């Protein structure tokens, strides 16, 4: 299993930021603190305890009003195929094709445009999308708190307290490996958390990562970490 989170330094290297379409407001709803309360609980085909599966809402019924705006001189640089910034996830057409091919869950991809510092559209060699990953899990943690030395990163308090259980529970690992891609939120994350950075944390199984590698999907290497 792998964890993906774009590093903050990525913003400096990309010099591309989500902004409203000129003359509109961003209306994705993805920044709402109560996003989790709109999720639909689903039944799981497992007798594993302490795991709940949810489907997140879609936003196709609302105007997206989102572009990626480049700083002057950066609009011709290549973007990675998958990355996250400002609590939002973005993917290329190639990543979308792979996810839709190996995952039958109904995720949401909303096309976005690149614009330069003068708000003019920048042509790209493939489409890019705002990615609303809709499979979310709520996992009751064990008493063990995972250490940075065990996973090589500092876990997010609101959403990754289950990692201590994960690295010691082979049955849970096997169950989660059946999901190509998913995200996690804590029991009270919609109330307690002040930062929504966990919205950009993805978990990927081995099959999906292998497909990314086979198709030369680009991302900053430090963003993808294999879990123990």
C-alpha cells in the first residue's frame, strides 16, 4: 500500500495555483468543513471490525469555476500527472484513464483549464481535471500510535491515527489492498481539524501504483511513500 501527498515545496516548483475562472467564483464545495457529513454510508463485504465505507457527494450539479493559473514564465512547464495543492487534487487525462480502467467506483473528474498571468488560456497536450476521489474510509484506530520512524512521515492527527493498527493488522491490510484508491477521515475530523490538508492525502494499492509506473505517470518522488 502507498500513501500520496504532494509536498509543500511542490507549489514553489509548479508555480501554478487554483483560482476562480475570471469573472466567476469557485463553487466546488470541496473546501466545506462539513463535507464529511454529506457522505453516504455503504455496506462492506467483510467481517472486519471498526471500518466504515462511505461515498462522497459529487459536485457536477454546481458550477466549478476553477482554473490553474501560472506565474509569468512558468506556463510552458510540464505539470505532474497527479498532485495536490490547497486541499484539492488534480490529475491528467492519463491518470483518469488508468483509474477508470481498474476501479469501478464512481469518482468525479471535472475538466479545468490552464491560464497564464494575463488570464489567457494555455493550450495543453492533454486534459487536466479537478479530482473528487469519492471512496472514503473511517477506520477505528488501535491503542498504538505510529511513530515517524516507522512510516517516514508525520501522520495527520485527524485522519491517520489508524496507521498504528494498519502496520500490525495483516487482515486489515489485505482488506484495504482490495481498493485501488481511497482516502481516510477521522471520527470527528469535520469538527476538530482546522487544516484541510488531509483532503489531499491518497492511499493507493500496489496494482494502481504499478499501472502508474507502467504508463510513466509523473509525480514528485517524495510525494509517494510505501507503507510498511
